[in-house]
C-alpha cells in the first residue's frame, strides 16, 4: 500500500513537471515569436467542451460544478491546440481557486456566444477573487495570486489570445469571484 501511494505521488509530480516544462516551452516560443500558429477552422464549442471534459474529473472530486452554455457553430480561423490550451488553463485556474479556502458555492460558468463582430468566451468562477494589488499585473510573467503558483498560466493565456488577435479582460472582486472575457474576431489575420 505504501509503495502504491509513493508511486502515485511520483506520477503526480512527474505530470506537474511535464506540464510546467510544456508551459515554459510554449511561453518561450511565444516570447520569441517562433510559435507558428496554424490557420485552420476551429470550432470553439467543440474545443471548449473538450477542455471542460479534461478538467471535469478533477473539479468533481473537489465538489466543483462546471456549467456550460455554448452556442453551436462558433468558428474562428486559428490554432486549435493553442485555443485548447487557453480553455484548459482558464478552467484549471478556476478549479484551483475554488479548491482553496471555503466557498459556499463552488461553480465555474463557461459561456460562448456570438456578437455581430466577434465570438465571446466568458469564464467565471465563484472563488475568492484576485487581490486588487495583483490585478493590474495579472497577465505578467511571474505574477501569481496563488502562493504556490509560478505565474505562467495567465501570461501564456494572454499571449495565445493576442496571437489570435483576440482580447482578454478580467473583472474580479475579492470574495466574489473572477470573470475572464475573451473576444475573437472570426479569423487570424494573415502575416504581413
């Protein structure tokens, strides 16, 4: 039994290290401009649903519900792998936030809808919010609202969204949760 527990700890740490190395490599490529984005049709609804499925088990184990309202046929031209990473990172951050501290309601809401000029993604949680001193710097490398955080996730999300010529905004209130709003036009412009 002890060996099994020890192996599970080692496996979990190896997965965390692999994830960290992957994020660092992606961030380094993005910083250097060497991360070439594919320019293919991406179904945002399918990509978002797949990301929810990836974090659902972790969320359920922690008593967290994930609600999704996804309009069908929301499509952008871009890089599916990068957009998947955006969704997964946003959702994992929300799960981690809701796992810390006591919250009456542990819920993540993910909504995707279309405006006439863009597609909108809203990811909000009912967690503790972000410290007002950190909020202006939340997308900077090395800035984390989590004591054990490395400050890479939101920086990476910000860079990937910008590479898709999208925007990301955050609204947060201490004790009342955090809401990220991403907007994407229908395509990634061709490089000049």
